[in-house]
C-alpha cells in the first residue's frame, strides 16, 4: 500500500476528497431534483436531508461540475456564521461577509458593496455579483440555511424573492439552492413563532423540494468494496448485512462503523477480514463515545414537539393522529423517524438505543449502587446488614 492510499478512510463528515476517502457520490441519491433544468430554466429550489448524509459533499461537487462546463459560474456559500443571529441588520452584515469570503475561496469576483447598509444588502450583493460574472449566468448554492432564525431568516427569504423576478445574466442569480436539514416550510414556521406559512410567504417561488436518500443495502456493500479493491481487506456478508440493519442505510452511521472497525479495532494496514464481532465492537464504541452526530441527535429531543413524537413511538402507544402532525413531518425531515409498514418507527436501531439512553439518563443516575457482596461459598449471596439468600448456583466467584 503506497503512502497516498494509507491516508484513505471512510468519510464521516462533510465534504471529502475522493483521493483520501472511500465514498459514494451523493448525487446518485437525489430524489425529486431536476438538476438539468435549474440553470437552463432559471429555477430556485430546496434540498433538505438529515445531518451528515452528503448535502455539502453534493453541493461542492455540483459547483465544480457546473464551473467545469464553463456555461455558468457557481459558488457554494455556507451561512453557518449567521447562527443564533435573529437581529436582521446584524445577520445581513454577517451574511454579506460570508458571500465575499466564499467568492474569494472560489476564486471568483468579490461583490464589494460600498456603504454596506443592511437594508437590501443581500439583494444588492447578489445583483452586483451577477454583474461581475456576466456574460455567464450566476448560480448560488446556500448551505446550512436552517441556522437562520427570526427576522434574519425572513429578511433573507424576502430579499431573494425580491430579486427573483429580475433574475437573469448580469441582473440576479438565475438559480439558487437553499439547503439544510428541514424543508423551507419549516424554516418559515419557526421564524414566525410557529405559524404555518400562507401563500404570501416570503419564499413561495421554489420549484422543487428535493431530498437525499439513505444508502440501499447494495450501497453498503459497494462502499466497503472500495476498501477491498485497494488493500484486499474483505468483510463477511453477515457483518455487512448487520451494518445495514443497524443503520437503515444512514450514511454517517455506515461510514462510522466501517471506519472504527478498520482503523481502530483492526490495524489500519490490516488485511484481516472484518467480521460481525468487529462491527459489534465498533457499534458499542460509537455509542459510548457520544460522537458529535449522536450528541446532536440527543439534543434534538429537547426541541418543542420532537419529544412528543418520539416518546409515544418508543412506548408502542403512538397517537393515531401522529402522522398528521407538523412535528411528525419535522422528525421525518430530520431523519429521526421513519414509516415501516404504515407505522411510525425510530429511524434505525442505533438511533433508538441512543434516544432511550438519553431519555433515561436521569433515572440511571438515580439508581443507588447495589449493596450486595459476593461470598466465596458458591450458591450463597449475602447482603450487607441483611439476611442470607440462597441463590441459584453461581458460575463465577468474585
């Protein structure tokens, strides 16, 4: 194995370099998208999918693909720096800086606006950017849009909508993608104090709401096959099937289980076959480590409405009207729940275990330490300050 190949590992977060990661193209998992139309027909659209399913990897890959065709100029822009900024004037200034920073990162003209007054700043910035890249059309891919909140979100959407009618080469971006974990309707609802959007909402111009699907069973096998092709390491069918069963194809979980099994439990350069035992150990390590992805999952349970959906499913007594509730649809978008044979279920067994552990953590801490002592005499268990209890024959003496 050469030095370059030693660097390769299973991708678990964010965008990745195919020379350093095993990965499957997220573009192949797009559902409901019409990429060929969005630029030619000058359309705005939404892409939503749960955390760490490949959204950012797709966006940056598609940006490079667009730019390589030389038919349009595309730029990826993350608005993550606007997180927790609900005051719209401050939010617009931070968003303006993000656009300029990503334009520089993409080696594109930087849309400098003199004065930088927050009123109409986003619209002016995008108009100026379109002028700078003409005679090519401008395509902007906004990522992490769901971090925007309150008046910042409303101002962001209204300014995009305001420029939509004048979109065109040299005037305004011909196509804009808004990408996050939830559908646009949820952003607007959250930004208006829980009120559902009406037809006059600030962004009623989207063409599609597309999603990224989970891996299929064959995808899990294809992902590990890249490892096999590179260094000869194989995985048993039983282990591969278990990875799919426990993850239900959730990309982050699949990658994390493979990464732990091949790079931590086994030596990174090992060619030993990965077995079910290795995957079981990787599963336990992943849950106990409380990695960021799983921690974020637990934090979601504190959001209004989320726990009201999760707890009835766990107890097996779901509300008959549960699937009709807005909070249930949000849980679907976030990848927390799924529908199996017409019934709501937790999205996968690993999520289920993490959620149960989180919800019962307080009770676990409240359980007192046992006062039992083991006696050397097999078959007898003695409690401190208590009677002798005849026990079933013990198999081990401590």
